[in-house]
């Protein structure tokens, strides 16, 4: 399996979930996004992502690609209790609206942190983020299974800074082009932040596929203190795929372990092991090492060497990200 830096956004979308703030300034995750103020109620932010990728297939044939991977403009609207966000992204020559939603957070319900969101928004499941600005390395993990952008309605409650609950309904959890509500999908997540260093989240998504329900049970935990960030994750997948005869469905596991350590205030290194193990597709596992360097608050570079253990292939990438 060759490395795909960003699978189509309609196929997957994970979000790191933990606040990606300056606390992680020793990795590219901490690059500043300044939210340029246009008016009192409108601000704009975004990023430019470019890379050089060298890979090989199982036959040893090498490919070298260099391109603008992604550019994005995010428009944030703030009208007090009502806010909105519109993300316009460009990959290759395709320009699309990644998400566009309106959120309502009534002031008289602020004690429980109630927020209602309607529109196209991002799934909450998964440790690894969809955007390069939220990743600690160039690639995503083997067989990453998270739901993607979703058209629907969600409700979030945060009665304290240590507990959060999220539920959402949409026509499809994994297919953003689906608009039929006849067989809706659901997603939910419970978040626990017992200390400033520890975050743990357990989530579930299910989709009616006709005869069966496709589902994902996602759980991850992270520890971040000073220069060190650690994360572990497991996904239990049911009815994930159908064999060639259309008679058997696949159950699978996806899991990863990641460590990021800041060597200096500008240099960090990330190591990650991940695997996807399915009843039908079998095992796909990889190990990646990615050093990064922060040139300025808004500009960073990283390199990655990724080895696919089962296919015995090696892939190399160099990436630069500019944020604003």
C-alpha cells in the first residue's frame, strides 16, 4: 500500500481533539494561525502546504512527486451567541467547500457549555487530524478509518473543563455526498480531561448499510507535558468491507502509538507505529520517523521516512507549511 498524504476528504476526517495550542510549540502542530481580523465580526485564517514525496510500490518502481498539496482559507463569523465557519480548501486543481456550519451557544446555558451546530462539520472521532497543521508528521496512519465531513446537526455539552459529551445525527457518517435522511447515521463521544496533561476520548459512529450497520468504536488517550507528547489509539470496526463475492463482511482493528519530543525550542522528532488488521484485507502496518524544524511562528518544515512493514516498501517526504 503506497502512502497517500491526504485521502479524499469525503472518505475520512479525524481531528486531534485535544486543543492544538502553543503548548505544542515544539512540533509543527503549534504553528500560529493568527485569525486576521477583517471586521469586528469576521476573521480569516488559513495555510499553504507543499511537499516532495518519494515512494515505491511492491515491484520496486519509484515515483517522485512535488506539488502544492493543499491551500485553505477559513472564514470565522462571530455574532455573540451565534457563530459560523466556512472552510474553502484546494487540493490539486479541485476547490471545494470543506465545511460550512452555524453554531448557537446560548449565554443562559453557558454553565453546561451547550452548543448546537447545524451544517457541514467535521467528525469528532480520531486522534490524527485531517489538516497538515494538526499532524505531527507528514502521513496519516495505516488504514485510517475515521468518518469525514458530515452534513447534519450536533449537540455538545461541557459541564466542566474535565468532561464533555457530544452527539450528532446525519444522513451518512462516512459519505459527505449523501443527503437522504431515510436511514440516518449517528455519532457520539465522551471526553475526559482529568488533568492538564491527560486527555481521553471514547466515541462511536454507526451507519445503516441496509442489511448491516457499519460502525466504528474509537478510543484514544494523550499525555502532553513540557517537550513530550504521547498518544495511543484503537479503533474497533464492524462490517467495514465486503469480500469479492459479496457474502462476507469484514471486522477490523486500527491502532497506533505516537511520541513527539522537542529537542530544542525549534527542533522536534516524532515516531509513530500504526496498523490496520482486517479479516479480509489482512495486516497493513507501518512505522514512521519525522523530524521537524520551526523556522518562524508561521513557517515550518519537516521530513518523514515511512516504512511499510508488510509490503516492505520505504517512502520519504519533505514538507513545508505556512500558516496565517
